[in-house]
C-alpha cells in the first residue's frame, strides 16, 4: 500500500497551504528499541518500542509557502542543494500534502540538539515537519493522526510527536493506521539522560539500511521481537513502580540485544568504536563500585547514560564532558 492511499481520508489532493507556521518537536531516546520493519514503504515496525522525549532538545521547523517551482530548504542556516538526500526526503514528505508542482515551500529547519552529541535528528525533524504541514494546510489532525503522519517520514518520528514517555504501538493493520505513538501517563522528575560523545562523524551505514540488512541476513534477529516484547512490559512495570534499577537494566539489556543482532548481520554491522566499549566497561565498573547508572546506545558509537539526579555530581566527575537532560525537570 502506498502512503497517499493511507492518507486519502485525511488529506485532499486539492488542498493548498493557508498559512506560514513554525513548529517544534523533541528528540527521543528509545529505552526499548525499534529495529526492523514489517513494511518498508510505511515504516511499520516488527516490534513495539518505548522512548523518552528530550524536553526542549529537538527540531524547530518553519514552513512558508513560496511562489517558486521547487522547495527551498535550509538546515541550521545553510541552504541545501535540492539534490541532497535531506531535501529529497523533505520534499517527498511534503508531496503527501500537495499536488506536485502546485505549491512550494521555504523549509527552515533548526536543530537545538547539540550537534556534537551524536543524536539522530530525523525523529524530531519529521515530527516537527508533520506538525507544521498540519498547521499550514489547516488539516486539524489529532496527535495520533500526526504520529501516523510523522511515521511515514521516519519510523521513530512517531514517538517525537509527544512529550514524556511514549509507547509506539506496533499495530496490526496493513495500512498502519493503528501503528502510532501513545503518551504514557507517567512523569519522573529527577530522571537524567546523559549524552556521551564518542564520535560525532557521519555513520557508515544509516539506520534504515542497517535494520534492513539485519532483518535480511541475521538469523539471530528471529529472537529480537520476542525479547523486545518482554522488555517493553518490564519497562512499563518499572515506570509504574518507579523502579530505576529495573528500568536501567532493561534498557541496557535491550540495547545490547539489538546490537547483537546488528553484529550477527552480514556484512557485519558494528557501530561501536573501541572507545564505546571502553566507556561501557567504565560504566560496569562504576556500577560494581555502587554507582547506579546504566547506558543505552542507538545505531552509532555514542552512549546515552540513564541515572537519577542523586548520582549527577558523582557522574559528572567521571564524565565532565557529558551533556545532561532532565526530561521531567528536577527531582
Ligand atoms: C530507535 N533507531 O528506536 C532505534 C534504535 C536506531 C536504533 O529508530 O527508516 O531513523 O526512518 O524508520 O526511525 C532509527 O531509525 O528509521 C531508530 P526509518 P529511523 O530509536
């Protein structure tokens, strides 16, 4: 099924933009990861996932209708070539809302994510773009519908439509209308996410092709959806009972299991650098010494630490470069 067919009831091809707008969406870090698709066109996942949104860190996107044959796309104050992969993805997403050739936009994208932190911006980027298109075309879609829309740009973007803890329900339908984020009714003041940069350079294999390679070539992948389903339940229990140890253990185990499926692909997908492993070993040592902190990792070499505010001062002594976010404020 193609994307336009999925959206046929929400978006009329005769729509024209009615206003300029600027919208924000936060980045998110998954505690139970999305890795593998059951539908590549619609970014429908093999497993449900769970994330925490990063407060004010994310993407601001401004959409202005322009009287010009093609879109003009800016990223962090650079005008990009229309042939760049970023522009192609943004324009293709906007094509879902317009008759190609009938209207164009100046799209200005500004990431407040520290560029050195090695955080992916496609999640917050497509969530902000979906919100902006909703405003600009006056579609009046609700947040679940916006989450479906954002998913069509990038899977993990469906979680960035919401604040706080978000479950991406995988859904069963072929059209994916039941595959979207849902905000969980939990807050956790004092919960900290620490960004530890190992290497911020462009990764060699992007997530999209990396997850496909894993699904296609790693026998080990068969066990992934089973583990992810168990981990999701454990995380929800940990959130309900504010059991930080259970939360941290489950998130770290989940990330390492995902990386095990990557490494079991062929050609192998090893996103770690030697410093990534050195950092993991430091964290395991600190835990043995009594510090309560865990890590998670995505499709890259950088670590994201999970800990409570009570450990903040001690951890800053070990990781002075760490950027710390408290998604729910102080404890
Ligand atoms: C996640 N990642 O749950 C996982 C963990 C990377 C590792 O979601 O192809 O950029 O656009 O649906 O959303 C990155 O995948 O992939 C991702 P597409 P996306 O955060």
